[in-house]
């Protein structure tokens, strides 16, 4: 995002965040379908699931999201030096804050002095990104297999009914809930009511809800606030 004095210049502001893999995996699953023959919409749920009923399914998915997040946090704690990560992030944020203050004050001499560290800060940001991506390199394929070949057999296509539509993503390939058109579509017999939530949509929301708590409890959060 560009910030600064709009009348004279724009200041690029960089933020380093912990990379979360769940949205990446789910988006990949739903849009690409792994390019495997016979793998597609049928892998997003079962008409005869192992776990039946909305309440067992809802709590079962929450339990799975907790277990997978705990596993991810454990791997992250083993593979990433958390103290070093926080130190690097603290250093880069302090530099960004100082740079923003200098730009706002229009202190050119100080700006030039701060900009001398740009190359070094870019190097630190790259190192932070690599540290955050390292656990994903290990967990991506196993989690992908779980999402595609285990969970679809455990749960029905839809598990709960949302009070509001949650299809906030652009395009028609990433739906969290059944739309009115889906209910009318004979090929989507699993959508019996508008706003029925897909099982992976419920997992998506459950995982987001518990991931922050688990990262704080396991001390794997990179949040400095």
C-alpha cells in the first residue's frame, strides 16, 4: 500500500505477515482440481459420508482444524527460530516506522540516511519470508492429500446452514455457501437450501478462528502487537 503526502510523493510500506497455508490450499483445490482425471467437484464431499448429521459434522470439522493447526504449529516451532524471527521483524518494523516519520516530516537528509539501509532491510524481509515458508514446504503435500482424499469421504458436501451468504470471493469458483442458482441447479443436488455451507467452507472459517489462538498458546505467532 502506498502512503505518504499525496501532493508530493508516495511511500511504499511493507508489512511482513505469517504465511497461512489454509486459504492457499483451499483456493488451489477448488480452482485447479489437481488436474487429475476423475478428481473434481465429487471430491468436495460425499453423499454417504462416514460422519452423518450437521452437529457431529460441525464439531468434527472444528476438531480436525484444531488438530491440523496444532500439527502445523508444532512443525513451525521445530523448524523456525521464533526468537530470531521476532528480532528480524522488530528490526524491519522499526526501520519502516522511522522511514515513514521522516517522509511525513519531509526531512530529506534523514530520508537519505535511512534509505541507505534499504538493501539490508530487503534482505531481512526475504529472510523472514523464507523462514515463514519453510514449514509450508514440508506440510503442503500431506495436507493436500488429507483435504482431497480423506476429508471428502468423512463429511457431506454441506454441514451447516449460514444465516447469511458468504460467497465474498470474486468469481464463481470459490463458494463457501450454496447460492440460489446452486439450489436450482439439478447437478448440485447437495445444495438443498440457500446458504448451506460446504464442509470445506466450514473448515476454512473454523481454522481461521482457532489458528490465532493456537499460535499464541504455542508461541509460534509472529505478531509483535
